[in-house]
C-alpha cells in the first residue's frame, strides 16, 4: 500500500526566477503565487503536482550536498504523460520556440510517442503519450 500523498513538489535550481516564470507561463502553465516570490516560483503542473523553481542561494538552504549543474550533469528526469500525441508535439515545439533545446531524438513506437527537452536551466522534461490498448496488444498483455 502506498502512503497517502496529497501533493508532489519537484524542487529545481534555476538561475533566474523571472526568466523561468516567463518560460513556463508561455508554455501554458500557471504560477501558484501563494508559494512564489523573488527567490522561488511554484509552477502548477497539475492541481497536485508542482515544480518549485528556486534560485541557487535559496535552494542551498534545503540541502547540505553539492548542487548539480543541470547544463552538464543529469540530476533528474521529469517525465509526464499527456492525453494526446499531438499535445506532446505541440508542447515540445512550443518549448523549443521559447529557447529550450532537444534532449534526445523523438521516440516513436506507434503505440507510444515521446519528446524531451532541456529547459532554460538544463533540466530534462520528458513528454509522452501512450495508446494503452495498442500497447497491451503489442506486448501480449504483459
């Protein structure tokens, strides 16, 4: 049995909160102002999933470990599924138009489609769509 988790906060180090705010709002996400300020912003991924984007000096208050430079090292892959293949394509293309860069080539398996990009601070965001019925048929229900 899983713990009764009501919300998930993904915390990421960013260089410039205002630049990140502009990028994510132009992608179509909203900002939870109650949890946002000069040192951090809270990006609403869903009602219960949030990305906290904190400037480095503020992020350091939450860990004693050395911070990774996401432009040179991978510290996390942030992956989420979208309901339509076209939604993956549209969100990926919008991110690229806003300054993101491709993280890996397109993954197209027919029943599953994925794109991934580096955001402005180098974090990897993976977008995917899956036709579960086709997946089950392709994989004999396994």
